[in-house]
C-alpha cells in the first residue's frame, strides 16, 4: 500500500519547494546541470501509457504528478492534501487518488537546466531521501530511488525508451542500469589505497549522480570495511586489486607478488562474489619481471593519465582544478580515497565532469566501449577513443 504514498509526497514537496517537515529547500544554491527531455512509454502492471521525463546525468527523472496518477490505478489507492499554513503533507490511505491543493503547470522543453534538490520527507514517520531536480519550474524525481524505497520492480529498456513498472514484484538493484553512449566522451575515476571512512562520501556523490568509479583496494584493509566494499560493488562500481600490503612489487619475489594479488582477490571475492579482473601496482612501480609475473594472473595493469597528486597536496581545490584543467576523453584519473580533502574535491568534481559532457565509467567499461580487449600484463594509461 505504501507504493503510492511516496510519489504524492515527493510531488507536493518538490512543487512547493519544501520538505515534508516544513523546511525550505533552497534549490538555487545547487549547481544546475543539463536535462534532456525524452518521451518514455511506461507499462504499469501491464497497462501502457506515455510519460514525459528528463535524462539528467544518465538517470531518468519523472513528473511526480504523472507517476502518482498512474500508480493510483493499481490495487492500492490513496489521497493527499497540502496545507499551506503549516507546510505539511497529509497522506490518507485507502482513498481514491486526489491531489488537493496541487497545481501542475507543465513546461516541456527539449533541453533545460536542472537544479538538483534533495527532498526529505516522512512516510509513516520514517525519513526517506529521494533525489530530484527542478526543471523549468517543475519537479522531477529519480524513479530508481523511488522504486528502491517502496520496493517494486522497475525495468528500463534503453533501445525502446520503455519502462516496465510492476508493483507486484520486489525491487532489485539491477532493474535500472546506466545508459552508456559510446559516441560521447567518457573518463574513468579511480581510487587507490582504500577503502576508508572517506570512501563513504565518495559513494554518496557517485550514487547521487548515477556515476560509477573503480576502486583499487588494498587487501589488508578490505576486512575492516566489508559494508563499504559491498555497497560500492552493488552500486555498479568496479572493485580491483592494489595488492595486499601496498609494498612495491619490484622488491618482492615472484611468489610473493602472486600471493599479494591472490589474497586481495580472495578478500574481494568473499564479499562480492566476483574476482577482480584488473590490478594496479602500488606506487605505480613495475618492471619486466613484475609484468611477466602479473601475466600469470590474467590481469592487465591499469595505470593513469591524469594525476593531481592528491595524496601529496591534501588540498581539495588543487585536486579539483588540476583535473578539470587537464582531463580529456578516454582519460584514467588517479585519486586516493584515504584522504578527506580528496572526498571534498570529488563532491564538486563529479557534477563538474558531467557538466563538461563526460560519462563516468569503470575501467572495464572504458576499455569495452573503446573496443579494447585487455591483455594480461599489458599496461593501460588511457584510451584513445575514435568516434
């Protein structure tokens, strides 16, 4: 029954620019991004209808009013009321759909600026956070987050611009995937030496913008951050190997090199169920002997093309400025999720890269969409994409 509540609550909150507990949302304080309109055919429990939507940062944002109305035709109904005086939203269960006090003034355009807004509201006294955008005075919400919060299935078919909503099935993370356009620029953000407590805010901003990264984890740290590793993996990020103890592989025997990589792979597999397919040597140090040994693991060596030396400066502004001034299509960006200034820089960096037209992909995706089949032991610093 709760499947429908969230839609109407967000609708009212966003259209009036407030949270459900009466706190004003200052959307103009956030950085605007580009929103491209799409027309999507949506099937709701086998009934087809046409919806207006916007694609923002690779994610789909929908008109709350339309979704609320459509879902009210399922087996559960509800009504909502908006109170101007106390700025509250009241949801009444088991009543036919009715949005009292709601005015919808749609302005549809092909491309608009979208201002990100995070709306906090309460469902049965439980706070829920849903990502949303104000576009031309209207508010559009993240259908993926909505489906996750209310636990129903949403499947997106990018080839047909169609979406299937089934309130009778449970939500799973892979129901909505990112849409990668090989014709558009893409870069890979990579993070070394973690995980750590500062990995969490990095994951927060990645998820907010529907982006992913590759985390080259140090094996002996993995066991202390199982939840973070699992969260990163389930959100679509790639978990790769940065050795077990972060010692220079050039100073280790061949047997110890293989042991460092094997232990790290085992630790990651125990959490995610997936064995890492890429590795990065600590300090970026390797020689011919190390390469020949790594060939035995079947993994390529992933280096980088943009290095802001965040580990040295520990300065968010320097890291942010350096990357934006030097990044190009196909680059692999080196960062470290051990330091708070890096996390601070990434919070600003991700939306900035997206505004510049970059898709943020994993290392494996970068190679795949560049038509590169990675070869064990080969060194990859970036890719030259011909489009």
